[in-house]
């Protein structure tokens, strides 16, 4: 089977698997304990924080370890709105955010917050001026993802951050960086980002581990109370083996990013060109988007049918995002891009990994073509 679903999760590096096992066996002390084993675990935790900070070019004290992007996004949004409620109760975000941002904002609306969902253009990207126009005197937070998890649209993060801070310096800027880190370069400092979320399993680290960058001077209300770990922002005993594993994966992803982006861009162009040449198929992603995500629809056929036929051909792809793929609903992202209901019910995401070759891409294109031919018979029989 050829795995083309790296945007959902990635296979951990062998070095990461080995490191997690070694740390779990040899350094199982609680980093809050005062004895030698606790101190050894505490040193590993401090070193991991330094390595993560170096990869992001920030200070170690600005790194908060979490269970993953969902917790990081919730801590950033809920924590900021609770901490700065005297400033207002308004959030600005987009119509195409990941569910961990979008649904959090929807829930906060039920609790009395005001949320503006900025629409996107046909390519899935927002316009900087539209984001800025949504900011009011009551705005506490702007939250915009770096790379869309479904179609790979890249948002103008640096331009939004700089313009936002020039006009509204007190408004916090949160970025969900889950699909961007290790794929595209982004300077947290130059982009004037206050809060930045990551999840380890998106860059070949272990599941259940992530981090939140919290700029020095920004304060959040904690979601979890208890022992006061992670500077009081995330109580609970730190998962040292997985944090160290994430750190190793993060360093490797940062080092390999330029070469991998070039490799993926070449494969992505071939996929876009091949898919665009298949009659009746609609390509929803752009060659100018994130290099590792290609997205298309086959209107009139439910996405699950094509997914399972491609699996029979030996290729694993996905529908929508992994968090939403089991729901038989139109894609919220494609609807926001004005793709229409038929396209939004038939979307297929291909996401690339380090192991993929040009031959893999050619074989996948052949499988898509054969699957379409089989489905044409089904479509014809349903008329």
C-alpha cells in the first residue's frame, strides 16, 4: 500500500521511535521530583525546551508543552479571551480554520463572545485587508492558520501580523502552524506572532504531544489546574519520552525543510498537471499552495466511494481532514471556497511524504484515472 495521507498523520522517524523507547526505559522519573531521577528528567525537559525554541528561533521560556494542537489552540484562544476579557470579547478568524479553532470559536460564541469569520477567496486564502477590516475596538484576538489542512492554501501570515501590529498593537495574533512547520519557512518574530500551535505527529514525531509558543509578555488563563507545571499554564506531569521524541523530530524537520519543500513541489506540480488533464475532475488546490497537499473533487460521486476504490488500487488518501472524514457532510472548507455542494461532497486530499517518488505519483495518477473510469459506469447507471 502507498500511504498518501501525511497531512492526517506521519510515520515517526526511526530515530524518534528509538529515542522514545530509550527515554521511557531509562528516564522515567517525574521531573517535579527532587531526587536524582527527577532531576535527570528535569534536565531532559529543559534541554528539549531549548531545542524546540532554537527550531522556532524563540526563547525557551516561551515554549509550553501540550498534548497536541487541539489543546494548544484551545489554550491560546480560550486562555487569551479569559485573561483579557477587560479588553473586549471579539475574535477574528476565518471560515476555513481547523475544527480545533473553528469549533472553539463557535463554543465561545455560545458563551457570549463575538466572532467574525472572514471569508476566503476562491483559492482558499484570505485577503489581508479583509482580516484587518474585521478588527474592532472590542477585538482581543485574531486567529489565522498558516496552511489549510484540507486544500493546502497558504495564508499571508507575515503580512497579516505586521499590518495588525502596526494598526492594533494590543490585539493578539494566534497562528495554527500545524500544517506549515517543516513544509514552509515562517519567522515567528518577523510575522509578529504572539501565539503559535504545533503538533508533533504532523512532522514525524509521536502522537499526543505538541507545544504552544507564548510570546514573552503575553498572559493566558490556564485551562487545566493542578500542580502548576509548564509555568502554570499546563498542569500535569510532563510526558518526557514523547516530548524528547517531538524535539528530535522537530529538529530533523527544520533541517530538512528546504530540501523536502523542493522535492514535494516537483511532485505536486506533476500531480496538479496530471489531475487537471482528467475530464470531469475539479482540482481545488493550487500549485502555489503548500507543497505537500493536493486536493481534487469528482462531482457526482461521494468521496468515500473514490477513496475506497483507490484503496483497492493500493493507494491510501483521505476525504476532508482526518478529524472530519467520518462525517458524511459537505466540506466546510470547499463550501467557503464557493466550490458548490457537489464538489464539497466529493473532495479527495492527497498529501505527500518524504518517501514518495515521481514513479509513485505516476502510479497514483493512473489509479485515479482507472477509478474515474469505473465510477463513470456507476454514474451512468444512476441516471
